């Protein structure tokens, strides 16, 4: 592993970031740390893109070819329950998704490539804010990421608990789902709990809608197409002896294609309206795609897998994994430039194997050298 000698530094950087987590567009600590380290490495630094975003530019040789590698920096509003020495110092803030590790791996690759990199072209190290709320990539692009910098192709990585540490996976086509937030408001007619016949109970109507929406995935979608509909809030204006006249339901739908997403939206509106019409009540439905499907270009997948095979061997790399139904705002970057999103195993035991966003999750320090060495391998391969 090319960055093996950096192991202790990488661990120190990662633990420092873990202790000082900040959420979307507030990542001042991470942003300043990244900029200061890139400057130390002798890399050209651009700050303030999407408020806390940072882009490092490293040029060698005479080639005009380039590659962009993105890492996310934001944490989550979660209280950490781990007890190790580097646990979060900030209440209700935690790196529960491993972005501290993603940032550190890219920093390690930047240091190695600046000092020892054998390549001809330009590497753009993209440190992005606000992945969790899916506005970071969009804002960086709006503020000139792809107009100020001549980036040919983009890559990003996410750690995955439950996969063997350091194992690699990606796939051609859709690899993560779109995120689609919906809100359903039902206007019924409230009344006394003992006189239900004199009104229309909004809970009864809303409950029928909630159950019926699950038939979209099981009965309206082709079983070969993946989709999820989750109602996450069910709010009424009822009291202990008052039947509610209003229901508000909010939720999250996921899909791995535009066609599946359109089918979910169409059937959601049709089913909800049909049930409400049957009860003689009105409804309003909003459905908004906040993050598109992450789509990997075939050529970039081949490049990414080739680098993994070179570094890890064929047994630890898989270029045709199953897609995941979480969303990833790297999708917005890879919509603009040919790209590939890759996954690397975080381990299967202890805090390293806990689900992403769990209060007792932790990024695996064993992955720091592997992941940073992977970025070095890919960059040197693409810019021979």
C-alpha cells in the first residue's frame, strides 16, 4: 500500500475530525483543516466554494488530462454513544456516516501524490459540504466547480458496514437510488369521538391511504425494479375525545430509475385521490425529487475496477455488486461529468459493522491506508 507510511498521521487526522463534527454548510473546522493541510502539501487551494467547500489542484507534467476525486465532510445531528477517547466533543453532532474517514483518505492521497505522485496531468481534490441534505454537490456546481476547473471525470467513495474491511465494490448503471420526499395533506371533517357518523374521521382515511400506498411497490412495480415507499410522519389535529379533521403524512420514496420514480409518483397521487374521493374529502399531494439516481458510466466503472484489482486483487474487488437503495448527492456531479461511485467495506464487527447513522457507528481506521492508496492507484492509472 503506497500510503502505508502515513498510517499514524491519517489516524490522527481522522480522530481530530471525528471529535469536531459539524453539519451541513457549517463544516468550518474540517474545511480549515483541509485547506491548511493541502497548503502544507504544496497543493493549490481554493476555498469558499459552497461556503465551506474546498478544491485542491495538483498539476504535474504537460498533459491536459484531469481527474476529480470527491470526499464529503459533513456530520449528522446525532448524539454519539461511543466511549472511546476521540468521541465527539459536540452535543448532538456526530460523524455517524464516516465522512471523517472519507475526508482523511483523500487528504492522505493528496499528500502522497504531491510528494511522490507519478502522473502527467491534473488532479482535483474536491472536499464537499452538505452531502446529507443533498445540497452540497449542487451548490458547488452552481458556484463554478465545473466551469472554473477543467475536470474530465469524477469519482467518489463511501464506506459500507457489513462488507469485509477493504473489499471493493461498484457497478455499471444505477448504484444508489433517488431520494423523493412527499407530503400528503387530507382535509376531512372532525367531530366528537362518540359521534363518528356526523363527520369524517381523518385518521381512518389517512390509515387507508398509508396501507394502500404499500401496494405500489408490491403490485404496481415490476418485481425486477427496486423501489421503497416509507411514511415517516403521521400527524393529526385530534385530541383524546376529538376525531381529527386533518391528517398530514410525510415520507420518503426511493427508486433506481426515472421510470420507476415516475410510476411511484403517479400511483401515489391516483391511490390517495381515489380513497379521499370515496370518503368525500379533499387531499393535496406534493412529490419532490431531492437527489437523483447515482449513475455510473461503464467506462469509468472499468477504470475504477481495474485500479481496485491492481491494489487489492480480484478476490477483494467486485465490479458488479447489487445496487443500494440509499441516495448519494455525488449523483449530481456524475450527471454533469462521466463518473463512478465506489463502495469499500468498513468491516463486519463492533462499531465498524454498525449501520450508517447509528449512534454507536465508527469509521474503521484500517480502511484509511487502503482507501487513500486506492485513490493514488486510480489517479496514477488515469494520468499515466
